[in-house]
C-alpha cells in the first residue's frame, strides 16, 4: 500500500499565509484593472511581462469600462512550492457573467511578485 504525502500546512510568509498573500495581490491588480489604482502603485509586485500585460489591457478603454462593472468575489490559493503560490479569483457582475482572474506569485529573495496573470 502506497500512501500519498500529506498536504502541506498553510504556508506562512512571515505573518502572511498563501491565501492572504494571494488575496491582497489580487485586490491590488483588480483595482488597477478597474481604474481605482494606477499601475505604478503596484509595479513593485509585478514581473515585467505582467506589468506589460496590464499596461496593454489598460490602453484599451472598452476593457476597463467592462471590468468596472465587476466586483471581486472569492480568492482561492494553493502553495505549489515553498516559493510559489497559484491563485484564482471570481469576478462577478451580478447581471449575466462571471469571470476568473488566475495568477501565479513567486518569491525572489524576500519579495513576492506576480509572474503570471490571465483574465478569463
């Protein structure tokens, strides 16, 4: 009989859990996408490619206007390695459609940054 390894306990990053880290980062990105915060205010939490993706998305006014009708729902996170957290968030507009925001956070030295982002 082979036993599967036990699931890791909630990761602690100082005072933060994987879930708290993912929730805060998702909130900041969502605020950028909806125009409530500038990209420069969260740039330190983003990799170059993710910052570029957000800048491109923000340059399309119709995308920002559509996202402004959404609200951030639940955020789910999973620590995949000691230095990586993957998360997804539900975006809901309460009328006709829900969307998902999927991201990967990676720790490089003492700093956590978003290295992958997808809006579905």
